[in-house]
C-alpha cells in the first residue's frame, strides 16, 4: 500500500523539494501549483500535477478528489503555497492585505477542511509551512507575519482538535531559505547586496537553509519517526530563533 500526499506550491522551491523527497519515500503525490512548471514533475504516474490557483474555490476539492480518484486514499496534506510581502505597514494597502490572506491563509483552511475526513480514515498527517515570521517580530513584514501567525495557530488548534482521531498536525518554521521567493524579495530591495548581508548575519549558521533541508523536516513530521509529535512548530532556521 503506497502512501498518498497532496502538496501545494509544488512547482518550485520548498514545495518542489518536498515532492522529490516524498517520491523517494515511495509516496504518490498530487502536486498543485498555479505555475505550469508543476507539470515537469509528472514522470511515471506517481506524481499527478494540477495547474491551479489555490485561491479558487474549486481547487481544494478538485485536488483532494484527484488524490482519491487516482490513488484511493490520502495520508498527508502539505499546505505550502504562499506569497511574500516585505513592506512597511504605512505603505501596505487593503488590497495587499486581502491578497496575502487570500493566498497564504484561506486555502490552507479550505484544503485542510477538505482533507480532514480522509486523513481521519488513514490516521494521516498535515504539515503546514509557517515561518519564523509567524513566531517573532520581523520589521516590515506585518501582513506576511500575520498570515504565518494564522498558520501557526491553525496548526496548534487542529493538533488538539484531531489528536484523539489519530491525525497529527505540525508545521515547519523556516528562516531564510535559498529559493526564488527570497531572491525576488531581495531584487525588489533598494540595496540587494546589503539586504543579503543582513539576512545572513541574522542566521548563526551564516547561510540560508536549502529547500531540501526544509523538505526533510516536513517529511520527518509526516513519518512514523515523529509519531509522538503533534502541534509542534519545528524551526528550520539555522539558529535564528536561538539568539
Ligand atoms: N524562502 C524563504 O525564505 C521562506 C522562509 C519562511 C517561510 N517560507 C515559506 O515556505 C513556503 C514555500 O516558499 P518558497 O520559498 O519555496 O517559495 P517559492 O515562491 O519558491 O514557491 C512558492 C510556490 O507557490 C506557488 N504559488 C503561489 N501562489 C499560488 C497560488 N495562488 N496558487 C497555487 N500556487 C501558488 C508558486 O507558484 C510557487 O511555485 C511558503 O509558504 C513560504 O511562506 C519561505
């Protein structure tokens, strides 16, 4: 019996690494992304890519339904798709606020709600991608940090609500990860080199994490090796929060 996962934000960065790691672990995966690049992941039928915007009302049921239609079960949901916004609060518009919550929070709620009945049947797992920005204050990230704080609290809430039903719910909280997400944010800074230097100096290991390092933490939280862990926010931050 092969385990089955749904992963959002799978076309690049952390989500793509999660698909690669899960595939190596023998999972069958429905990989969801608004970017057509997600179709590169289709190889031998073990990864079913879906090009879809997670903010659309139909997407969660379509993705979860595809997992059951193709593979007959669901063991893992990885809520990972998100956008970043680094902007002082006085420059942050109502539209910025609504757009970020629409991508980073509402689909996590809706995918989770669609998946929980199936995860209860398999005593499966949810792993959310939060951020250190959801745990501590970071300047100029007010709305992004609010969205990640919401993910942290949903994780804790559902861990308790579903513990007796055998569903574990955890999150990873990455620090800076070397993905296009960060590169694009830096490119928009007035001095990208100075911005990178500040980022690196905030991480005691002196570098950003790799997407694969975050993916390995996600796979651990989905595996029987973490059977005693639920409601945990696992930092993958090169020591950022230890300072
Ligand atoms: N990179 C970092 O430094 C960092 C740090 C902390 C947390 N995170 C979190 O990690 C997760 C992944 O980040 P990443 O660095 O891999 O980012 P990324 O931008 O490289 O990848 C995100 C993926 O999500 C997809 N996506 C965005 N909006 C979507 C939508 N509406 N519908 C479907 N797909 C959508 C994108 O197309 C992209 O493929 C995010 O939740 C992010 O908040 C990243």
